[in-house]
C-alpha cells in the first residue's frame, strides 16, 4: 500500500474520531473565547481542518478525483473562433 494511501486512511480515522467526540458533547457550535466573545468551538475548527486534509490527501492518493473546472485547453466558444459548417474557421476581418 502506498504511503499516500496510508496517510489518507489515517486522516479519515482521525476525522471520524473528531466527529464522534463532537457528537458526544452535543454538537456545540460556539464557545466563549479568552475575551468572553463567541468563537467557533475548537472541535468544529478541528473537524473543518481534518476534512480539508482528507480531501487533499485523497487527491494525492488518487482516491478522490481532482476537478479543476473550467474549459479544457484549446476549447474556445467565442463566436469569432467557431468553425463554419464546411470546417473552415470563422475569422473576422480587422480593419
């Protein structure tokens, strides 16, 4: 088994433990900070960071597909770049 896959599996196990601990506490969302202000509960931040780590490690291990979005290179849909029915490109004359 590859190192990347092992790291991904460990990260998923950690995330599961963090979520279970958060559930046992009643799923708190906020907590008082050092200046008595409301802040995100530490487990919420830990879960969020662990989810990001799982996604990145999963992509590195090839378990999660990387979706770059957007159009593929060379795919242009601009009206002046599309081809005519006969296959020749449509180009506008520039004066």
